[in-house]
C-alpha cells in the first residue's frame, strides 16, 4: 500500500472514531434515547441498547487506526515468546 492510501484510511478512520464517540456521549450523558451516526459513508440509527456494540466498534476503530499508523511509519508489533 502506498502512503497516500494509508493516510486517507487514517483520516477516514479518525472521522468514524469521532462519530462513534459523539454517539456514545449523546446516549450516555443526555436524555437521548436514539442517535443517528453519519460516518460520511453510511447512516445508522442507534439506541442506548446498542452501547455495548458501539463501544466494541470504537475499540476496533482505534485498533485499525493504530495498525494503519504503524504501517505508515514503518513501525510494527513485536510478539515475544518464552524461550523454553
């Protein structure tokens, strides 16, 4: 993948993170029962019953963003195992 593509994916992922965080905040701090998430690609209506799914999706978006940023900078993840 080229760096322009990765940067574009990082930007899109960060926009989704903001949309999901706004939805979670609106559903947990206000008297709202439902909220519409517009990521620019799709529109979803969510309710307080969806908070677990929203938090799981948000965790996935943060992981995706971290992975893309590591690819962009040439960094990576090191997995170590016991030597025995």
